[in-house]
């Protein structure tokens, strides 16, 4: 290196440095723009992903709905670990079964309400009989298997719940008939009797609802049962009775 170039060296260095800075500045601007673009793309992507997830969920629901067998049960439904409460109310239907271990026994509150109702029924001239209330999972296994052996599964599914799906396992379901008329126990004819008509009109005053009303089969998943009542307490029972609705409609759940 000669003297002249030695003199110029720092200038060259400074020039190179500032050029580098300018270059970096441009790079920074470019980076900011790129980041904005990436951000925009991310927002779009997220929105698209959300729509995709929602569509998937809807499809899943649809598939779930379609995957029911002739009895109205989901195909290959696995046993559940816990019973289901909706708005604090125990719900048992074909969508919400109970585990084998759920064995609360007959509800004392429901029994007391039934006794009160019976006192009033007697005054009206009818003596009521709760001929089937709490049924354990094991008892339902026996019953269901007997029905299947007798009539075949398809027929059995139309009138008997599979084990884990019977509302009787909740201890809150009461099958009611009239003392002296056991011929109409668990029979459509009960709804046509004076006792059947009286209980249909008054059960809500004591906290019971007719659980499977006529014309609501698609909502509850069960055919009309004039004898099957479910204890839900006076307020909810009165609301459901006055709205001419069902427990599923009241809770906003599928049956
Ligand atoms: Zn019943």
C-alpha cells in the first residue's frame, strides 16, 4: 500500500459503512412490509381455519346424527364415565346414557312428591300405584336381554331402553298406574282411563312431567308412554306442562 491509498483508506471504509447502513435501512423497511403482509396472511389464515373447524364440527354433528341404528342409538357408542347434567338437571336419554356405576336408588324427594300426588288423587277418586321406579343398570340388563330373547332386538328397542339408557336408573322416573287396574300397567290404554287423564293434567303440580308425550317421539327418542313420569320439581314441571314441551326442549338437548 502506498501513502496515497493509506490516506484514502478510512474514507473508503466510511463510505462502505454508510452504504451498508442504507442497505440495512431498506432491508428494515422491507422487513416491516413483509411482517405486515405475513400478519395479514395470518389473519386470513386464522379466519379460514375457523371456518374450516366450524364446518368440520357441523359435519361431525351430522355424521353423529346419521350414525344411529334402527333403535335410535349411536352406532359403536362407548360406555360413559359420568352421567350428564344440563343446567343442573340430570338428563338420561339415547344421547346421554349413564355409567354402570351410577346407582343412586329411588329419589326420596320424588317419592315424597308422589305420595302427595296420591293423596290428592285419592280425593279425586283414584288410587295411584308407582309400579316401577328405580331400576339398577344390572336389572335393566336382565330386562332388556329377556325382551331381546323374546321379541328380537329391533322390537325390544321400541319399548325397552338398553342398559345405561333407561331413565329409571336415575331414580327419578316413576311408572304410574291405578290400583285395581294392573291390566293397563305400561299400556297405552292407561292414558284413556279417568286416572290416566287426571294424572296427565295434574302431575306437574307435584313436580312430575309426562316424559314421553304423544307427538314428541322424534324429540324424546321414545314412543308415547302415558304411564312414565319423571320428577323434575314443581317449577320446571309447570313450565314444561304449560309450554306443551319436553325435557329435551326445555334443556335444549337432543334426544
Ligand atoms: Zn318407565
